[in-house]
C-alpha cells in the first residue's frame, strides 16, 4: 500500500473543506462567521439591565408628569376664563 504524501493530505483536506462548506450551506446551518457581529450573552444582559432601568425610571416619573400636566391644564383654563379666551377644544 502506498503512503500518502503532503500533497495527498492537502488535497484530502481541501476536498473535506469543500464538502463541509457545501453541507453547511445545504442544511442552512449557522456558523461562527454568521453570528460574530452579535453581542455576547453578558453584553446583551448588561444592555438589557440598562434598558429595563430606564424603563422603570420612566414608569416611576409618569404619574408625577401626569399630575403636573393636569395642574398646568387647570391653570391654563382658569387664565382663559379670566381673560375670556374661548378654547378650541
């Protein structure tokens, strides 16, 4: 039986690489190259913590802002009545 030389091994390696690439494409498998632009799990959770923190702050401020808006609306109505301005709404 003849021994394989370096050229034979390189040819086998190249053929295997082509075969694997074809199978990956055929099966539509995801590779590391496909997902290398995505954040890591830790990066994702860190960003989600920031977003959830901001959302929580906005939800806590909403009643205060609504109350201030209501107060301003009441004051504007009183001023309009005093100045006899007719509101269009």
